[in-house]
C-alpha cells in the first residue's frame, strides 16, 4: 500500500461523551469530511496514535482522557480559487479570525455555487488556514446559512480548528441571534425543546419530529425585545446547533422569520423611505431605544425603487468563545445589518 502523505499532527483529549467509542467511529465523527476507508488507511499506516502508541486496530475502545493523535491523510487536490471579495473582519490574531458575514454570501461551494463564496474570499485574504473540513472549507469552523448575517469563526491551523470545533460540539460557545418574526409573540420568553431531522418530503428542509431514529435534540431559548402590530423583534439563544434550527423553531411556534421563504416567512418586504436617511441605532441597547427622535419615519409600502428585505431577517449578533491559546473568554458583537434596521424603523414608525 502506498504511503499516504500526511498533514501536521492533531492531538485530541477524549471526553466523557466518547467513552467506550471505537477509535474509527470517533475519528469518523470528528473528521466527517474524510471517508472511513481513508481513516482506516491512516490507522493501518500508524498515522493514529493512542496515548503515544500506534493504534493496532480500528475497533480499539476509547476511555475518558485518552490522548488521540492523528496525522490526517491529504485529500485529492480540489483546490478552491482565491477570490478578492470584501470581508468584514471583527477580530484577528495569529491563530483565528472572527468575521461579520454579509447576508447573501454562501459560506462554502456546493451545488453550482462555486464562486462568490466566503471560502474563496478566505483563500485570498489569509496565507494560512486549517484544512480539517477539506479543501473546499478552508478555516471554516462552523457555518451560517447563505442569507443569515453575522458572526462566524475561522481557524488558521488544524490544531486550533480542532480546539474551536470542540467548544461548539460541547456547547460551550454562547451564541445570540436577533430576528424579526411574523405575528405578535404572546410570551415574553420561553424555551423551545424539540427533536429535529431532515424533512422526509424535501431534503432541503428540516422539520420538528418525535424522538427516536435519526432525530436529534434541538433547544432554543427566546426573549421578546419589541412587539409591533403584526410583527415581533426577538432575541434567540440556541443551546444546540442543528441545521436551520432557529428558522424551524420559530415556524414551529407559529412565528416564522420575516422573508424566510423556505419556512413560511412569505415574500420579501418592500420598504420606502419617506424622511431623512437612516440613523444607525445601537441594537445592544434596543430595549431602551424608544426615543422617536432617533428613528426615521419609514412606510412599509410596496413601491418601485423601494428598499426591500428579501432574505430571512436573522442575524448572528453576539458570540462568546474561549481563546484556544490564551484561554481568555472573548466576546464579539456584530451590529444589526442595514436591511433589518430599516425594517425595525418601518415597524416603529
């Protein structure tokens, strides 16, 4: 068997959730971008160490606090072309980057969307990025939907990527989203506790379902920030990170996110300014920002040349994470984007 070229070693400490797992199952779940056959080859070629010794069989069982070291086989060359696209960098140091992703930007290529992605922009702007998730997802630790704006974390090497993704998997990262939803939410706050899986009628959608089978637990806490005549502005705190979780959960309680066409948010909302240019409001103080002098008067009328919010009104507003090197607690805030601010001004007016 030909030797597999290997990357820099990655070291992981086995957590309690993985106690009793087979080595190959643990690696397959941790590095889902790699096939089990390829990971099996890595084991056979002594690229996987357990407590400093080569793993002699894939079925070896793990124990809490075991140290697993892996030199990942290089994937076939599927290099992503760098693209000179603008990035809104909130934070950067030697090992990680935090971005404020614009709405409408696809995170990584897929299904005909090979260009204009965040992954391509990262290739252009940074010399070094992790490749744990594969060549088409350089540095990307977690993702946001195409039309969701806000904070996103990028790793510059594989060891940092593993550390950061571990925080997400252990639910240690605190995330806060802002959304504008249809209808008047009656409760000031509540906890949505369901299970979710892929919609059996459409692979592009997720749905709430009973527990069991391939269903996965999904938990979201919400709090009302402002109520309007037919809409509500809410804070969303996901405890789990399922695909489309917030969008599905808001639909589940009867309050789909505005302009979310997949989950019942209806058509884009058209706006027309009727007064002075927009005033940017500090959305971290939104509960106190009721001074009418700060708000522009905007009518929610459909008109030619008017502004519109044509994507789901969902924004990753705040993120707290532990720095993988200094172990300091970091907090980042991304202001509400212009289209959501314009919609709020219209509703307040």
